[in-house]
C-alpha cells in the first residue's frame, strides 16, 4: 500500500485551504492508510507551536484539534526544509509530531511509490 502525501501550501492566509488537506489526510489515516501532510510555502507555519490554534474555517473542524486527531490516528506532519529555513523555523519551534524533512526525502518517497495529493 503506497504512502499518501497530502500537500498543504496555506496557513492563516486561507483557512479553508489550510484545513482541507488535514481533513482528507485524516480520513486516509482513519482508514488505515499511511498518510502524511507536507507543509510547504506559508503552510510551513502550521507546523509551529501555537500557529494553528485560532484557524477555523466555518463548516469544518477547527484546524488545531484536527491536526491532533490526525497525529493520534497515526498520520505524520512534514514541514518542508526549504520552506522552514527562510522563515527561521527550527525543530524547536515545531508542534509535537511534526518534523522538518528535505526535498530529497520527499522525492525518494514519491519515487518509491508514494502518491502526492495536491490541494490548490
């Protein structure tokens, strides 16, 4: 069974687009799939402690509890290293369960069969 990598490029700039990848990834994790959310561009901020606490798009679950539920269901949060570095985000800034990953790792995962699931 291939890994699923859900791409998230948004943060507070677009709460709906920031939340939707976590909704889909959580469904995958609940159904027993190996699922990750890859946070890139401004989405990288979602990996930092406190950032997602007040993000809530009406009609969807609040983002922070959704992220916690996703992690509790076995999902993983990856913050793009090329995106965290210019923003000054370090491992010390991350929420529990998140980690910074390099592009080489993502490319290797996809080359080994992981499926990238983009959200615009």
